[in-house]
C-alpha cells in the first residue's frame, strides 16, 4: 500500500468515526456541535460520568484519535510510518492492511491491551 492509498483509507475511516461519534453523542443532551472540537473532549468525560453510552463513545473516540495520529504521522514522519512505536520493528503488513492506524506491532499491542484489561477488571 502506498502513502496516497493509506491516506485515503485513513481519511475515510476518520470521517466514518467522526460521524458515528456525533451520532452517538446526539442521543445525549446539550451536545456541542462539530464546530467546537475543543468542547467535545470535555463532553466525553461528562458522558462518561453519566455512563451514557460511555463505553461506546469512548472507544470510538479512542479509535478516532488513533486514526488522526496515524494521519499526522503519515504526513510528518512518513518514513516512520509502519514501524512499531514501541519496539521499532516493522508492523506486520497484514495488520497494517486491516488497521492502517496501528501504532504498535502485534506483540506490543497484545501486551498493551493485556495491561488495560488487567487494570479494568
Ligand atoms: Zn512492537
């Protein structure tokens, strides 16, 4: 996959996620419009307090952040794109095809996800 293709894929994913998030949040009350991105983050923590679809919105936002990170990385450090941010190994191509925003190789990701799960439970 070349850079342009990756950008396209990430951009598409970003739009989809933003849409899903605003959809999920519009079911709440007093939602700031998309013109106020700064307030969205604050609102997310409010939502979390209410436990209103908190899990769903939070995971969508997390994913959106990952996608935006990947886009920024592709733009500014495209030479580093596709390398694990933790161990520096090349991220498996299959993994990048499925998840172009992946920051870590499969091994580091598994360790990371493992630590989150352990914290939660
Ligand atoms: Zn790694």
